[in-house]
C-alpha cells in the first residue's frame, strides 16, 4: 500500500517503489505519488511567462532521512 495515497493499485505506468530505507508499511509508494511529493519541495523564486527559476535543494525521506538522488 502506498504511504501517501493509501491505495494498493498497481499500474504499469505507476508502479509501487521503495525509494528509501524505510521498512514496513512506510516502505512503499506509488511513483506518481513520490513525484508529486518531490515536486512540492521545489521553491519557485522567479517566474515570468517564459522562464521559471527554481531553488532546488537536496531532498531526503522525512522518516529515515535517506537522501534521494538528484536525477
């Protein structure tokens, strides 16, 4: 079950992954849910109609503190 949306649905384009060192029910997350969470950590510092500047900081799991890769 996904720790963010609490759903256990498996889809080919939205697999359940385990991106950190958490265990038990906190281990699994849908790829799309993880992407939404990571995107929520971005800070937009400047934006006009054609360009958006984003302050990107290193992101880590809020539970186990494992740093997620930058890619």
